[in-house]
C-alpha cells in the first residue's frame, strides 16, 4: 500500500518551525507495511492545499495530512478536504459538548471561533484527542491530524490501528523487535549482522537516534521465533554494544538497574553542566534512587563541594583522570558519575584537545575513569559525554551482576 504525507503550514516553509511529525508517521506506517511514496509541504493557501490533495489522491492509496486543524483563520485543512470531496462541514453535538468540557476543565473561555475545531466534512470519522482540543478525522482515503506533535502521537496509533483492521492489512500480523546499541558505527553494525539475514520475509534497518543506533528487525507474527533466534545471534556477536530493547533508553535503563540493586546515585558534572542529572530526572520514579546532582564547574566548587585536592588540580589540571576520580569520591552515594572536560570551541591544547572528556564512575568503593575524545560542536561534545557516561555505567553494572 502507498501513502503520501501532506504537511500544512507556512511556518514549515519559512523556517518558523521544524517538521518532526513526518519522521514519526513514517516509522508508524512502516510497522504496517505501508510505504510512503512522497511528502509535500504546503502553505496555508486554499488553492495550494487543494492542488496537493488532488495530486496525492491520484497517486496513492492513503493521504495523511498534518496541520491546520485549529481555530484560527489560517487553519483551513478540513475546509480544503470538504471542498475537494464536495462535502459540507458539519458539527456533531456530542463532539461539541466534549470540546466545551475540555475548555471548562482547562479554565479557558470558549468562544464562537473554537467551534471550528470540531467541524469536519460530512461523513468523516473522528479520533479522540486526549491531550489537546481538535480531534483527528478520516474520510475517503484522507486522514488529517493536528500539527502539534504530542497530539499527533496521541491519535495516530488509534487511527492506524483502526485503518489496518478496516483494510485488512495485518493478515498475519507485523512483528517488530528493536535492539538498542551505543558506541558502534552504523557501517560496522551492518557488517557484523548482515549475514544473519538469509531468509526471505525477515528484514532489518538502522535508525540513528539521539540515544544511539537502533537495529529494527521486522517480519510477521508467524516468523517471531525466527526473529528471536536472529536476535540471540546479534547479542552473541555485538552484545557489549547493546543496552536494551524496544522502549528502553539509556537513562531509563540506569534508573531501573540502580533501583533493582537497591542503591542510590548522584552526579557531579563540570563540562556537561547538569545534563546527566536532567536525563535521569526525566525518568518517572527516579526520586527513589537519585540522591543529588551538583554542577561543580569551577575549581573552587570542585574543592569546596567535592573535596578535590588543590594539589591535584595544580598538578594534573581540572580535566584529568585524577580530578575525575576525586570528584566521584566526593559524592556520598552508592553510585556516582562525574564529568570533566573541554567542550570547546576554545580552551584546547595539543596535550588536551577540544573534545577531551574524563568520565568518572564509582560503584560502592570501586572507581572507574574513562578518557574520551568526542568530535563536533560544543553541544555535541557535551551530549556525547552524557550518553557515554550512562552507557558506561550500564556496562559496569551489568558486569557486576554477571559476577554475582
């Protein structure tokens, strides 16, 4: 089955907003074996939207639109769909009542223009919006969603589940297994696992994410056992680079492992400026294990807050293995992470170049220090240091578990 994406919004063309919705939609459609033939971004102009819908309808089976479902004058997506299909816009009483109740709960005045959010072409099916106002709609091969990402993420799974049943797309069912890796280049991953895929109907792809590289294995439910056997082979080959599966993330895995061990954790950050602690705080339930997170950016802070010796800083410098070690020793928790480095763009020397980061990790009384050099901008160096810190801790904790 072929699909097309139409992203509606002048702001997507003038640089006012970045499109992330199409990436999400593409991944979701991929799970159902629906191929995106093309994507078009169009301004909030009626004639342009109508021409785009017409082109898409003539070339694909399913048209998915994002944006233009709000109450303002430039929100004309549903009106355009109605015009194209020669369908009048209607409002269903129950959907209007539900919208008014949402406004009441949010303590927002409901005005006449807000009715537009539940208008839809006659005959359209609605999909409830649990996190926003305007519902998504579907009619005659055209689905339309709000442009707000969290609203799309809430309604798209409901739509695609319904649509797949209506069109009988999953006769055998789709089976997907995601393997999450960190620290190994995409080309090397491919070289390592490609020989495992010798049977027809079992596919793999790599998705580069902000937390590592995801290896996605996809087939049908009837091939689930075969996929799991390939997964086992992948673990045996590159297990040291794997930190989780499916919905796992580095910070989520760390919190889970620390919790399971009955320990607590603290962070002392210099070059990463609190980014590790922020990642951990993003995980629900972290309050039971996160003791503290401190940003000790200056030498004085390292001395006064963590007990780093002045002599250590004078002899080895703030960016050194010795300083990283004393930083983790200065935290009063079962597990400690510390970072100190040169994120750039200035401050580097031949001996200590920009991108150099020392990562200190302590588990009880055992201390580990890694020396890493990361390439990229200042922010990229800091982000890589955060990810490496979390991944290294996971490896250390896994090794400790295997020794028990």
